[in-house]
C-alpha cells in the first residue's frame, strides 16, 4: 500500500491524501447529482471518463491555495450545470478545460478520447487564455475575436465565464498583482460578456467580486450598510409590491414577484456617479415580475403587467427601457442542451 500521508516540506502542513481522495469523490458525486435530471444514454459514463482523465492529468498539481487542482475543473463543471444550465458536452469540456494548457495532453488526445465537438471547445478555451496576454491596447480587438468565436460555439464563452467565476471566487490565494490583473480583466471583459449573454446573476457576482478585491473598504462599507438597512428595505419592498400583486392575481396569469437588493457594485457605481451619500440613493432595490404564459402570449402579458404597475406608480420616461418590443433574439437555447 502507498503511504497515504505526504509531506511536501518541513514547514508545510501534513496532507492526508486519503481524506483528499474522499473529498474529490464527494465533489464529483455532487456534480453528478446536479447533472442527473438531464443525463441520457451514455452521458454518465462520458462524464466519469472526463473526470478520470482530468484527475489523472492534474494529479500532481495543486492550486495556489494548496488544494488539489482537480477541485477547480470540478467547480467549473458544477457552475456550468447549476448556474448556467449547460449539458453533458459542456460538463465534459469543463472538466477537461485546463488539461491541454497545463499538462502534456494535446487537442489530438482529446479528439481521440472525446470526439471533435469536445476537442473544438477545449481548443477554443485554450486559445482564449492566450488572447489577453498582450496588454490593454489589445483588449478591444481581443473582445471582438472572442465574440467571433461565440458564433462558432457559444459554449466556449459560457465555460470560460464559469472558469472566470470560480477563479474570482478563489482570488484570495493569489498574490496582489495577479489579483488586480484578473479583477480588471473581469470587469472590462467578462462581466460585460455575461451581461450580453443574459447571465445576470453571474454578471453581478463578477462585479461584486471585482469590487471586493479592488476596493475592499468601499465593498465592506456598502455590504455593512445593506445589512443594517435590510429590514426596512424588505418592508418597503413588501408595501411596494402589495397593490401590484392584488391586481395581477385578478388577471389569472401565473406570476412570481421578487424584490431584490441591487448588487454592491451597482450601488457603488451609483454612489460615485451621483456623489450622494448611501442614505440618499433612492433605488437600492429592484422588483422583478416573472410571468408564466405560453410563448405567443408573452408580449401581451408583459404589457398587461406593465399597465398594472403604472396604475400604481408613475414611470420615469428617462429611465424607461422597453425590452419587450426590442427583444434580442437569442441563439443560446439551441446550444444549452447537450
Ligand atoms: Mn481554469
């Protein structure tokens, strides 16, 4: 039997490899559970093969935090399933996304083992990593190139966003200069990209994480004030929603109303622009009405809901954006499954 305990140097803590192995399996099973509802045919086998390939390729690598490297591809795959809603091909690609860049495995190896679809996605992901190495003057051009890749297979961008989100969530273990570089790339390139693809909660989280690392004092200050004013804000949102809810119920349309506080980043931007103190920022929250109607009734139902809102509240024409009539047709859905 192999010695399950490894000590990398005298000063480093003892690592229990058996415990780590169990933790890796636990995280792998969590991924399978999340993916389960959409698995078909041989999907589970394919995911297992990708996991084993990735675990083997990265087995001697650790993240800067000291954790086994495989935690990262597992987390990226988890985000792809749970937070973006991607399917098996994307899970496989997410698990393998750093294999070509960081190990001896080649695109040809991936092609042989997982087929051309996965190989093309990994190839796209590996190329994107190279794009941003040339400094900021290249960034606009790079951005354009990246969008071109998107027409090829939007999954490349979606997995890249999952990758970036996990790197931002684990930014603490990076040295300061790397933190700043990764954070600024995130705010200039990845957050706008997430926004453009309609991944709003990922966009907000990327922005908040940017602020947390680049302007930690401002971030903490706003977070604290939001916590302190939470109760009053919830009550206000409740009172605001009440009359709308009453009228909506009478239409017979199925709906959900959600009040949500604005992200810390968006409040920070507002504070900077308006030069007003936190206490005078009026729109600290947003209300979202989600309607459940057949697609051909969506437009009419949205206008109906809008009409109900304006029965109770006066719209501000300067701030009004009509996304109902000018909706951008999205090519995303046909990529999401499989
Ligand atoms: Mn990665």
